[in-house]
C-alpha cells in the first residue's frame, strides 16, 4: 500500500460510513487480510492502544496506522481524509433527510444491522487472540479465557439494553482489570 492509496482508502471509508462499529472491520479487512500490512495480533494491539487513548478511537486508529505505515504527515492527512467527508455528509444529512418518515427510519435500521454483522465478523476473527497473554507465545489459562468472553458478552448485553455508555465503560473496565489482575 502506498501513501496515496492509504489516503484514498481513508477518504473512501470516511465518505461511505458513519461510526466506529462499521469502520473498524474495514480497516482490519484491508490491513490484515488483503494487504497483509499487519498481523491479526498487531491489529488487535493497535486497536486496544487506540481505545485507551483520549479522544475518538477512530481518529486515534487512523492516525496511529497512518504514522506507523507511512510517517506522521501521512497520518495527519489520513485523519483529515477520514473526517472531512463524514462532516460534509453530516451537514447534508441534518439539512435534507426527513428522519420522521418511517421509510427513512427503516433504511437506517438496516444500516445498524449491517454494522452489527460487520462487528460480529471482526470479533469472531479476532477471537483466537482472546486466549493469548501479554507474553508472546504464551496461552492464557482456560479460566481467564472464559472470563474474557463473559465480560465481552456482558458488555454487549448492556449496550443492547441501552445502558448508559459511561456505566458500561466503567463496569467493563473494572471487570477487565479484576479478571486480568485479581483473579
């Protein structure tokens, strides 16, 4: 992948999608499966770091990947290519889309379902990494693997039940810390 291809990829992603749930699997698909620029484990580690950093995860992900692959200038330009089309779409959306119409709501429900399917697909592909530890080549104890899966399911259920995101984040982070270090 060239820097130009990276910028075009970010512009394409930024113009075709909204939100993290749909974009993360696209990055994973292109960088891990198509271009083989990263391994699945490297991508998972980068995604984890980006989720810990302050600010939007997607911006951190685009910047980190752009910088890692091509340098800081391309990283910044990649973020701009990712964000600008979405900002234009959002302005047009707010101005011209009649959200009160049932047919419009049905279309957006379809987008939500498709996004969920992409997210589940990515999780299934990254599932083997749940059994790993921070030590390369070492496998986590079966109990630790089960706790990780249980936490992921619990967070998913809380989100589906429309729990506040702050509560979900705090409870999930606490559960992860306890599961990894206290048990």
